[in-house]
């Protein structure tokens, strides 16, 4: 719901009084008119879910009223729709004694218990025919009691212990679906409305996101969020919380003023300006109640707010009165509960899973627990930040929440239940699937496996990306075939694609001769890609088309990109430290280099690119010369390499881009081999120099 200043949570401070002139009758009338029009629009929007004007129009009316009220303070009114902004004054939550106790409901946990309730009702009423019930969703929020005198809201209180609660009037006034003034002509002098204050699911998600971003404590569920919001000392804070209120009962001093059923009573309550639940329905007899239960249960996850069951209430008030109360609950109502969406269990271990894009995600292995209607034994912990935020350790007792189809979440640790041997969770250095390095980039929550081309967990995604239109554009190699080929073990890395034959492919179910031949031909066509496409196809994180083009035209060859250090990578437009880090870690992985070799062996030749003028192809690279060269001296070779931008060093390290090994090369060559640094012989050096237009003598 994005809407007006009040509706969207942006509030305007009351302006200084700018005019000391008295309000004319015209102005007074306009203010009254605006209040009534805005109240009508609010009613349509919050109660009937049926807005009639665009947000901008509503905003204009609202601002006009605000301006007039600021200019003519003598027109101020507590029931004006502008008075929902809350106050910075601290609420003291005075005790309020309920005129009538706020009772609770008995529960039925299964069908038999519900049938038993219905039988008791009929026995007590001495009837055998079906009783009419009202079926109302049991909202998962907090019960409140609101008093209206002569149509104006006077006091709002929490349920408390049922006999007395706390005065939360200032906070309740900020909830847009609570009328400050009752609508209509037939409003009794004294009215008490009871209902539930709750936080809709999307508002809850947004609030938690906002709190997490600010590093503040998040709420475990919408109910706690609603409770926490109503308990705010400053109503300006409550005003920013997305709370709603739904009425479910009404009491007046003179009962003859009310209709004689629960259903009609609530329709009247709605006409006074309250939201009532749109899912409410009538049911004749217990069988229809059971149907209503199943239907509501099936809808549960799609509702915009949380419910924890359904309440059945005898519809006729004379029957309700005849049934009366027992201890603290009415005999005429019962709550049929849905399966709980939160339970406690123990984290037995935390393992790390690798997703298809390489994200390394911690997963809690749980002592199995029945929650949200299923047995849950795993829950995602998202990332290391989340583990730190929750302060989760192995051995902890935690709240598990499973609402709807959402994957089960660990929402809170119970610190008092932490055993002495509880273990901290540590991010592994190596991918649990392929053993490549796990990289955690600073500022990014997600850790990733860097073995993109090789990692079995990422296989399908890597192949899909490689074959995609913007990459090597292998026509006919769709997701379906990739799934089949990988699942059957025919293809492990992109290099394997190039070894597929028509004979291999026709063995696949529903692959005809012609399609097989076409696919082999399409793969063959992808043997000589231009460098940037090939680079993009490798699926290096955050190397999109534009970055791939920039890298290709800056460095000219894949070898140069693979050898470039982070600093020189960053001289390419759009490449910052994070992308440079991704590129480096990709090429540092032995497995990725092996896959590149396998591609080369399979006959894939990525085309070199014209280096953009002014850029030196070996810029940022460190080369080492060793052994004796026959066609030039070591100094000449050094000079020529330097003319291409390389730095020439005396010793080999992991960072060395390439070693040129002449005759009788010794320990430096051995070191290069040990560190898997690329080695060129003299012929290779001469070819490289030629390629870049340097005279090799
Ligand atoms: S009727 C005497 N109707 O459930 C009748 N309660 O366990 C008392 N609740 O404290 C309540 N939705 O907070 C009623 N449609 C509904 C309800 C509802 C939620 C909550 C309410 C109450 C609790 C009783």
C-alpha cells in the first residue's frame, strides 16, 4: 500500500501558525468538507479495499487540509484525519480496567474436538438441528479494545491479563484502519469495539529489511512486530509501522440498538468505519464448519496477513446468551487451530551447500521438527552475516519458522539453552564440492566457490551460460538437453561439448538423427569465438558483455588477461577492485585453467583482438627470463618485453605472468613448473613479439 502521507508513513510536522486571521465560515466549511471527504476515501481504501481516487489527488486534499489546520489552529480537532502522525511525547501506558473482561477462546486441535464442541452447543441449547456459525479467520496479532463516546475514539487498551490492560490510545490513533470518529447516523453514545491489531506479511518483511539495514534487531514474526510496534513509547514510531486493525466484536450499553446476530453486528461495525475480515462466512452445522476450515487452510499462504486458525462463533446472539461462559472462555465460540508455523529445535550441525551460481550457503541440520505442516530437518542460514546476526552456534536451540512454501528459517536463538560445548560456525576455505577456493569479497554477504567452469554444483549453469545467445550462441543446446547430458554424465565441463558426436547424441531419448547432427554442427560452429564472447562465456562473476569487450580490447589475448594483476585489470573501464578480484580468482583456480586447456585441446581457438591504441598488451604483468637465448641477449629480450608493458623480474613467484626459458634453464624453470606459471620457450617468445609487431631480431 503506497499512498498518502499518512498511508505511506511520511508525516508532516504541524506548521507554525502563519495567519492570525480568524477562520471565515467558508474556511470552516471547507475544513469540514475536506475532513469528511478524506475520511470517506480512507474508509474506501482501508476498510473496503476499494479506493476511488488516485494517490496524487488524495495527497492534494490531505495537504490542503493540513495547511488550513496550520493556518487556523482554532479549527483543530482530535478526530481530524491529519491527527494520525503520533506524538514524540512518551506514553506511560496507564492501566485500564476492562468494563467487561476480555476473554480468550477454547481451542479445538482436531476434527473430533470440533464435533464435540458442536455437540455440546446443541445439547445445551436443547436442539438437534444444525446451528448456524460465523467462521472468522483467527488473526495472529494482538487483541485490543476501543471505546467510542458520541462517535469519537476515547480510549484504546491492550488485553493485558483479560481484566485490565494498558492504555495505548496514542499508538492506536496512528493506525489508518482505526476510525477516529465513527461514520453514519446510527452510532450509539457508547460503543466498545474489540478486534485484532496485526502487521500484514509484506509490511513485516519491509520493516525487518529496514531494521536489518540499520543494524537494528529484527522481529521474529509479524505478531511480535505488531506487539513491539504497539508497545512503542513514542507514537511517532508506531505511526511508521504498517499496522492494521480488524474488528471482531462489538458491545454497547443498550443491546437493543444492535442487530441480533454476530454477522449482522459486524456488518454494522463495518458501516461505522471498521475493517472486518473479508474471508468471514456463515456455516450451517459442523460439516460446513469443517469445509470452511479446509478452505481457509488452503488459502492460508495466499492471505496478506498471518492467521493461526479459524474461529467458529454461534451466530444468533440469543443463543450466545443462553450458552454463556465457562471460566474464561465463551461456550458459544471455539478456535480450530492450524498447524503451528514456529517450533523449537536444536541445530545439530551446519554444512555448506554450493548453489548453481557458486554461492556457498550455510545450511543448518536440525533435529527433525514438525512445523508449518511438515517435518523439517534443514533450514537455510543464508550467509555468514546472518549467522553472526543471529549468533547461531552448533548445539543451539533455535526457533524454526516455516510459513507457507517459504523455506524454513532459523529466526532466533534461545540463549538460555546454549550448551557449554556449542561450536562456532566457520566458513570453509575450499568448496565442499570441487575444492576450489571459496572467496568472500569484502562488502558482499555471499561467499562463492571460484571454480565456476569446473565445479559440479555449477556445471549446468556454466554450460547454459556458455551456450547462451550472447555467449557462444550454440543453437539447439537448450536447458532440457543440458540437464539430460549432465545428469547422464556425458558432459562435465564445457570442453566436453566439443567431443560429442552424432552417435552419442542419438542415444538420448527423443533426439533424432537430424537434431543430433544439427547440434554437433552448432557446437562445431562455436570453435572460433571472438575473444570477448569467449571471455563472457566463461561466466566469470560480474563480467558481463561490456566488461568482456573492454577486457578483450585492452589486453588483446586471454593469456594476457589471465596473467594481469588486479591493478592492471582495473585500468579497463568498469573494472573495479571487486570485478578485478573475481577475474583474478577465476584464473588462479587450477581447475578453471585445466578446463581452458581442455578447450584448447578440443580445438577451440578464441580470436585475438586488436589492442586499443595506447594500451600495452603486457601492462601490469611481471615476466622472468631464464636460460640462454640464441637469437638475442637477455637484455635485448628484457627491453622488448618492457616495450610491450611488462616488468621483467629476477625471481619467479605465484604472481609471475610468464617465464621465458632458454637453453639450460635451471631452478627458475623448475620453480615456474612447480607454481604452474606459464612457460614460453624462445620460439614462443619470438612469436609473441611478432604478434605484437616487435622486431624479434
Ligand atoms: S473472539 C470471547 N475472534 O484470539 C471472544 N478472537 O484466543 C474472544 N483472535 O485474544 C475473542 N481473531 O486476540 C475472536 N476473529 C476472532 C479472532 C480472535 C483473532 C484472537 C484474539 C483473542 C484470541 C483468543
